[in-house]
């Protein structure tokens, strides 16, 4: 799942192209030979080819069987969907959650995908699926973010029969699928070892919050560039740079509930020229509130 090809993770999820500084799916396959190839779907890029020998099992952090509980668009134009699954069984990895949220970009509306895999494989609430997942953490999302590593490795189970794309070759039933997954795991030397970024929910005090930040200042969103249910990418005007310097018309990733033309005190870090907050709960304060006044005074006293 390609987390932004050269922009931080959040934007891909906003625009429907899942991100980090590089697209994870492309990272996963950057080392591959191209001897045997099959088609797969990668964040809207169709008909891309990959080595058939590298299976979704080998490339994923988690392989699970899960039941779809709910699905909804995660942005206004439907280019990003959020799916809530109940975890029924874990075949690979150590997943502790009973329910997870999986994000997919543009999946529900791609006619090319529909033509290739058939409507029967679309995610339907109440149905069971085998999922091949990767994950990461982000300051803007309250829980772990999961995405499928291969979009054509969709496997739906109905009464122990399976409906699938050609990724696994011909499989007759669920037992045969599970056996093949187990075989791939035993044979694979490509073990995914992912080091997750540690996300702080909240700093212990103003000193720690300040030390985490290479930028502190008061900014005013003047234009929303992109957004989804969790994030707004906004262009801001600078009211005051307190620590560090933000250029005029800079882009900032902010929580979705911020308002245009309202001023905010921001604690953040610059990543490739874009400002991101550095904790989930205490990196942004709205001007005109008691909390803003208190934190602003505390910062002033530290200088």
C-alpha cells in the first residue's frame, strides 16, 4: 500500500493513495526480479506487474481471517474507504485487537477492478475474508492503520468455498487455502520485520512537549488542500513563530476538526517541508480558549 510516494503517510490516506514517505507496497517489491509476472492493483495504478513468486503471505505483517462489520467512505469524494473488521483467526503475526480498521483507496469505484475480479469479491458486510495486511501508526489516527499489501489477493469465504483472484492459482476450498498459506509461511525466507514508529498520545508536561517540537507557533488555516475523516492538509498564514520558522503559505497537517480562519497554537515537526503535529492529544490549541492561554503562558515562561 503506497503511502505517499515522497510525501508523508497522511496524504496518501487523505487522497486515496496510502502513504508514508514512500509507498509501502512499492517498498515491499523494490527488490524483486521480474521473471514471472501477474497483474495486481496498487492504489489506483492498474496492470502493474510483479514477480509471481513473491506471495502476499511473504510480504505481509499479518494474515488473518476476518468478518466485515461496516464500511464507509473516509473522505468526501469516495476515493478512500474505511472498513471495520472483526478478527476471527490470525494465521501470521501477533494481532491482539478483536476489531481493526482497514483503509483502501478508491476500491469501491474502480470499474477496471470490477471487470477483472468480479462484483462477488467486493467487500460486503457480514461476509468473511482472508486479509494480507501491513500496518503503521500515525498521530492523526486514534488506532493502528491497516492496509492490504496486494489488492488482487482478495479472498472471500462463503460456506467454506472461496472466491478469489488469480494470485494463488486454482484453489477449491477454504481448507486448501489455509494449507497453502501455511506452506508459504514455512518456505518463506522473506520475513517482514517492521519497526513501528512510537506515537505519543500526550506529553507528560510542557517541557517534554516543547522538547519534542522543532516548531512552535500560532498559525491560521486559510485554505483546505485535502481532507478525510481524520486529517486536513491546510495552507496557513503565520501569526507568530515562537520556536523555529514556518514560511508563508506553508502546508500543515492538522486534525480534521480545525476550522479555516481560526488561529491555533501548534507544536510540531517539519518533514520534507510539511509541518506535522507530534502527539495525538496535546499538540494543538485553539485561540480563545483557557487551554490556549495557559499553554501559551507556559511556553513564554520557558523562553
